[in-house]
C-alpha cells in the first residue's frame, strides 16, 4: 500500500510538467495545486482498507470490546495511516516540486503545509472509512464523502504556497490548518468510533 501510494503520487505529479509544457511561469503557478491534489488522491488509495480488513476477519468486534477506548484505537489507526502515506508523501514532495521550478522558499512552505495538512486528510478520511466499512461499493462512497470535506485543507494548503510566492504572509494559512487539525484530532476519532459501532450493529 505504501509503495502504491508513493508511485501514484510521483506519477501524477510528474505527468503534469510533461503534459503542460516547459514554461517555468506556468509550472510555478500550478505546482501547489497539482501537488496537493495528487497528495489527496494518493492518500485515499489506502483509506478503504483502514477498517475493512478488521471488519472482515472479526478483529473490529474484538476492538470494540477492548478495555482501551475505541476512539483511542481509531486514532492510533489514523496515525498509522498518516505515517505510512501522508508522511511519506510529504518527504517526497520537495523533490517533485523541483520539476515545477519552485524556489527554495516556496518548497519549504509547501513541505510545511503538507506536514500540517496531510494528518487532516487521514483524520477526515478515517471518518469516511468508518462510515463505509462493510458497505458494497465502499470505494466510490468513500470518495464522495471525503473529497468535499477535504476541500478547505486543499485551499489553505495550496494557498500558503501561493501567498509565499506573492510575498505575502503565510501565517494565517498555517493557523487555519493548525486549528482544523486540532479540531479533527478531538472530533474525528469520536465520530469514526461511533460510525464503527453503528456498522457493527
């Protein structure tokens, strides 16, 4: 899953410069959006299996009966998903950004925005994965549920790089991403745990 996510991310980001052309100004302008959209789509590749395997082999029922609170277990699974997908994408992104002729300052802003924003993708995606566990056609339903909720993350993440390129302050973008991350850290595990209990009933 980790290799699939990384290969998909690298392929999608690398195809845009080949398709659009070598004009530096256009590449620099489209780089933040391309990288963020590719990161969002890549992180969703493995979301469908976040709880599906546990549901199929009966492990999920045992987790709900565990002494450890279910929201804490769900948070651990979301963190593991981010470590295997979001963090890997963040580490690879600076190398891919060189294809778009981004300056070093913009690459730094892009990396930091991904570092704050990709955990949000895992947390929001975890809610969608819990809502669609055991449902037929879960992959399509998961996309329909998660993609609209990730739009603000996409806007502020890519907007931070655009603001840095224009010489504007990026603190507001970081603050909004950080506020959403703190809110999601508290709310997402509880919502996902409630969805899993409903799915088991």
